[in-house]
C-alpha cells in the first residue's frame, strides 16, 4: 500500500501553558487539495510552520511518503514548496532572475535552471514580464510569481497560506486555475484561506480547526452537515414577525448570527418543524448552509469559549 504524500500523527505544539495545536491528524494525497480552515487563533499557521519545518512540534510525527520528517528533514524539504502570505520577492532582481536565483538553491533537483525558468514563465503567463522588476507587476501577477518560485524545484507538495488575500476577483480566479493545474499534474496542496468560496471551490477534503483541535473533517458538504445541520434560517430586517421568531430561537437555545441587517440561525429539520409549529402564520426563509455560515459559527464558538 502506497504511503500518503503527507501524514501527521498526534501533532502537538504549546507555547507556555497554552496548547496551540493538540493531537492533530492530517492526511494529504498526491493530486488533491486539503483545505485547512478555522478562525484566527485556531492553530492553522502554527500547523503549517511545523509541517514545513519552520518550528519543531512538541509531540507527534510528520511523515512525507512514509519517511519521518524529524529524521530526514534536509532531504524531505526538497519535495516541499512553500508560498506564505508575505511578499518575499527580491525587488533588486527581474522576474526571471527571481526564479533563477531560487532555482539555484536546489541543485541537483533542478539540473537545467534555464529550461525550468522558461517553463514557469510560460506556465504562469509571466513571459512578457521576464525582464521587468516585480514592482511592475499587479498584485495578481506578483502572486503568480510567488507561486511559480515556490514550485521551481518540482516539489511534490505545496503549502499555500492565504494565496489570494487582497486580490481582485479576476486575479483570484486566475490563482484558482493555477492551483487546479498543479493538482491535475499530481501535486498535493495544503491550502489555508479565509475565503469560504475559495475553500469550497478548491478543496477535495476539509479539516476544520477550533482551538488547535479538529472540529470536523471530510468533504465540504459532510463538514457542513456535521457542524451546522441541514438548514440556515434567514430573518430579514423587513420581516414583521422577526422579534417573535427571535424569542422562539432563544427559548430553544439556538445560536444566531447577524450579517448586515439579516439574522441567520443554523437549524436541523426537526428544529425547523418545531419553529413552524409554534409560529404557523410566519413565512420562514431557509437555505442550505455554506462555508460562510461555518466560519461565523466557528468564530462565535471561539469568542464565547
């Protein structure tokens, strides 16, 4: 049986008395995208830093292709690509030189640097900017260059930390298409994002973290069902009976979230039926849950704990 591209067992990290990551179990296979979600402080960044070797875990194992990362760190780092939130481009160099210099760090994994750089310039639509400074690039094209640089050495797994933060919609979609290309080429991708549409669009599997622990994992629809139930009740500001519905929700102990002028409440089918029985004359608006609802629920849970 082939070992997963990445697997962690019992991964834990504390700072002082605070356990930031606890007993984390992850699996990412080749040709798949694993979405790592959670509110601020959930442990996502600490997890990534352990996985690509920036910090040491206090306990647990990290394995790449079945090989222990703690024992073979130098060799295994060569199959890892990292694209963090920070702009780490060298503005004293051209676009092409940024790729050339980075590729030079990975001999003999990149035996023909010139050929590899040309491939990436074409793949990421950067050829027209090859001699330009990164200063000349838009935010979307800077992100293309950062991702291209992170895979210059043919990694088997790529860590993308908030890859589209601050980009306009067209640039975000362009990055999504690049991630799709990498997945189809057989690369494993670990993605963190605060954009819920991005997580749904790109992730084959989701792992939701809450206070350093796994709150849910699985396909996007499985995660939503396990944490939120079947429906989201929407109370618009122009609903005359909104105060009465809110009182019933309070009596039932159901949480609510205010989004602009609307109030949202995740409910099960049974709970929805109970509300309808109590308020038979009220026309209720419901829809399926989405990952935005999940993020609101996780943020509420974290702030109240």
